[in-house]
């Protein structure tokens, strides 16, 4: 008979294992020595130790499900309970019992974790739905569309909820996306219609602009181009491919017109600068006529200068007032000389001036006599009143005498 601390082999070849409940038959061994029998069944025990160790590691370090873990534990427990190994089987049972507790604990932890994840997923999906419903009302078509697509990717990365809750939230989420897509489609359809209307309007504006490009009626045509530009801005944008082509044609027509106008204006400006030089020379000649000493000669000379002036043509607008003012000043000087000469040589006017002077002189003399009489009579108040009246008559007389002197007498 052979034995060790955990088992023995009797004389009949029966192998036993020692447990807390006493010896248990492991099996029968007839093929060799008792030592070989114990060694064989000890190796089977070592195999169980390795399997239990591996299962403990899987439970501790992997996501092995509770169901699979319990199945594996049950399989190992059956092998231990069947006593087909020699070793400390009670210790293996203790390890298996502890492993069951570990699996149960991990199952509860996972249950709590799953509930937490579910709550977080529900909150996340609720937030996605709320954001999607807000975006569904946005008019920021590009950014809102991109954000909705991003929300779909986020949704796909979240855990599923129970079917009812998940379906309800997905229905709201999907409805928000559909509502946004419908509004965006309607917006761009309307925009396309507006752009087509703008294209038709701008086609007409381009046609008119091109028709005006050869016009030489520069003032009204330039004003019309400004009106066409205002109409262009008010028309809105056409489709991009049409907009660029229409604008190039519209701007090209304007460029043709304004380039031609600039060329004509440049020639006109050069001519007007030359005209200004000629008129300044005439003004120099005219100013030499002042002061007027020979009215007849001055009048004839000014008339000749004025005819040459009118034949010259326009000068630059900003220089016109100054040069024309010089000629007008000479003209006024000649006119004033003519008026003075007329007054001196008009007999009727001289007679009227002489008569008026005589009347005023008689009135002054009469008042002076009345003043002298009042003073002699001691009536100073009357004399003072008459003196004030005399001052007014004397002023008129002085003025009349001055006018009479202009007639030379």
C-alpha cells in the first residue's frame, strides 16, 4: 500500500482522496505501481488548480459574462465533486465558492454600471433630440446641416436603451432632421426661383447697357447708367454661373461708354484750357480800356473784343466766373461812363435839375427869413422848430446842387 498527505492506494489498487468529510474513492489503478497511481491523480488535481486559476484571472481581468462564468464554475465544481483527483479538494471548493461570490459581486457592479450608462445614454439622447429640434428651426442652413449630421454620428456611438424609449427618442430626432431638410429644400427652391427672376431682370439691364454703350449723349446716358446700376443692385443675385457672365457683360458695356466719354472729355478739356488762355488775353486787353478816357473808342474796342470772346467757346467751369467777371467789370465801367455822359448832355434833365434847385433854394431862403423873424420876436421855440425843418431842406438843396454840377453848371 502507498499513501501521501492527500491520498492513498490500497492493496486492491483502489485510489482514495482525503477530504473534510473523510476518504472518497478517486478510482481504480491496475496498470502500474501505487506511486504511479498517486502521481497520475495528483496531475489531474494540478490540472484543476490551473483551470481554476485561469478562470479566476478571466473573471478578474476580462468582460466574461456572469452566465459564462457560472457555467465554467459549475463545470469545475462537478470535476472537484466527482473526486477524480488527489489533492486539497476542499481548498478548491473554497476557491470556487469565493469565485461565485466574485462573479455575483461583479454582476451587481455591472448591473449598476449598466443602469448608470443607460441613464447617461438616455440623458445624452434627450439632449441630442432637444438640440436637433432647435436646429430644425434654424435658417443657418450650412452650419445647422453640418451639426445635424454630426449629431447622427454621436447618436450611433451611444448605447441603445430599451426598445420603446429608444424608438420614441429616435422618432423625435428623425422628425427634427426631416423638418429641417424640408424647410431647407423649400428655402433653396424659393431662392432658385428668386435667382431666376433676378437673371431675367439682369438680362434686360445688360441688353439696355449694351445698347447705350455707343451713345454720345453723355449726360443723360451717364445718368441712365447710374439708374441701371441701382436696378442691378435691387434685382438680387442670379445663379452664380449666370451672375458672373451677366456682370462681365454689364460692366463691359459701361466701360466702353465711359472710356469713350473720357476720351471726348479729355479732348474737350484740353480745348477749354486753350480757350481759357485766349479769353484771359482778351480780358487783359479789355482792362487796358479802364479808366475810360475816350468813350467812343472804348465802346468800339470793347465791342470788337466781345465778338472775339464769343467766338472762342467754353472754358473750364471752375475758371469761368473769374475770367467772365473781369470782362463784366470793364463793361460796367464803360456803362457808368456812358450814363455820366448822358446826364451831362441831356437838356431836359439839366433843366429839371436847375428848376428843382431853384425851388429848394427859395424854400431855404424863406425858412431862413421866418427863423430870423421868430428870433426877433423872441419866439425861440418856433425858431428852433423851423431850424430843424431848414436842416432837411438844406440837405436836399446840397444834393440837388451836386447833381446840377454833373451837368456842368
